[in-house]
C-alpha cells in the first residue's frame, strides 16, 4: 500500500482538529468564509 492511501482519509480530520485548536487558542476571533455571510435567521437581541 502506498502512504497516500493510508493517510488520505485522515486529512479532513487533521483540518478539523487544527481548526478546533485555533478556535480554542483565539476564542474572540470569528472566521468569515464569505463576505456578507451571516445568519439571516438570527434575531436581534432585544
């Protein structure tokens, strides 16, 4: 078996773990993937 076949299923998991660690390290930082991308279903605080 090739090394690529062994480790390729774990690549998404590695990215998820890295993003989790980044979120825990910088909890006040929000990542915006697309400009203007917000949750329109969220109601304003009253």
